[in-house]
C-alpha cells in the first residue's frame, strides 16, 4: 500500500478536487485492496450520517453495498470519492487516500441522481466527459464508440439527450462511468430507472467488468440485484456495517429441507432428530439446520422405515430474510 498516511479527519483532509499528497501518491503494493475504510465517520451538525464504517473491498470483485434508505450508503460513497470530507476515520482507495486527484482519474462513477444537458447528443456528452477525464484526444473516438456499444446506445449516438427516456439516460450515465477503462467503477443505484431488459443488460455489463479485472462497487437497496452479480456484500444500518461476506456466508451454511412423506404413522420422524430440527407444517415437515450433503442419507432412512417420499424441496434463507433479520437485531 502507498507509503502516504491515509486521509484522516476533516481538519487534515484535502478540499474536494485538490490533490492530497506528493507526486507518486498512487503507487501501491501488489494485492492492496481497492477500498479500505477504517472507522469512517460523517456528522452534519447534530445528524450522524455515518457512525464508524469499516470495510475492505478486494481488487477485481463485485462488492454490493446494501442498506435501507437513510442508512448512510450515499454518504459513504461521497466520502470514498472525496466529494465530502470525513468527520473522522480514514479511507484508502486504489492505494491512495480517498479523494486523491490522480486516483480519481482511475475511477468511474455513476451517481444516483444526475442530469445531462438536454441539447447535447449522447456522443457529445461522452466527448465532454472524455475531456473532463483528461483522456488523450486520440482515445476519445474509440472510447466513446466502445461506451455507446456497451450500453446499447450506438443507434442513438447522435440524438439529443432531451429526447431520451429515463432508462436511456441511465444507460448514458453508465457509459460515462465506463470511459477510460477505470480500475474501479462505483455504481449508485444503476438499475433504478431500467425495465427488466435494461436491468439484465446492466448485470451483463457488471459481469463483463469483473471478468476484465475491474472492481465494481454496487450501491443499491435492490437485494435481487446484489444476488445476481455480487461476489460479496456489506449490509449497513444506521451508519455502520452489520454484516459482510459472500451471499452463502450471510444466508448461513446450513439450509433447511421441506419434506412430504406418506405411509408412516404420526411422529415417525422423532427417531431422526439427529439430522436436524423437525417442525410439522400441515402435510409437510420442515427440517432445519440440516448438514450439507446429508439429504440423500435422510431420504434413504425414511425409505428404510417404509415411508414414501413424495416431495423433497431444499430451502435456504433468502438474502431479503437475512437482511431484515439483521436490521431487526439493530
């Protein structure tokens, strides 16, 4: 990781838009995380927007940042990008202090709320942002062409933004975020204005970015989006991370099983409690805390007792159920 000291509190952080250190600040050790936040805090007078966020996002992963509205997600994104200064704590992004000017050129960002000039065409918007990103002029045309192709706007490249639907403007914003092949792409609610086809396309783009080694930080309250594309997720509530891990880790390692069995007397399952916790549910039996790999063994035991196994339905806690459970605990 860079030898520079991380950005700290508001008293020592740089103003947004200004470099935060010496030349060469972006040098990093191989394998340094894309994002590393430690006790990151932000207060607006009497309102605590972020209350000590700590997390690590590894290079090349799709990381979901989940939480209810008002949990502090957008504040965290602004702090990581250097758009606002922290009240306390520190963060490193791509091996440099959060907000480092040179590092910003290696980050693509799609904000939740944005608006482009209605009189510009899609191509002109992208060219403008090539200039803002200070891309070398010879790269403008191929970068713009690639972005238009990736987000599906090649056939509308020379149409004015004012004629675009909200979903098409969202696609254009994603194209802007992808200009210059950034190492880190931060997406704030990227599918909020899209129809099912558009959401599917965005997921494909995110997977392609991961395949190319790009880190994607996905800020969303749509849990289904995280389930489709994320390698790991963090769930935050009231400005703090309450859980971080893969989807399998958050859901829990031991799934449950729903069984419908005929040909046996009531209570036949009681000698089989070693397989898990049994709960009758009408014509069904729910076996919870069932160890992985023991389903065939359990079915074999039931058949050996003379039972007729009519249905076997594996079940696992959904991300939504776990999400709500974590929030309730808080």
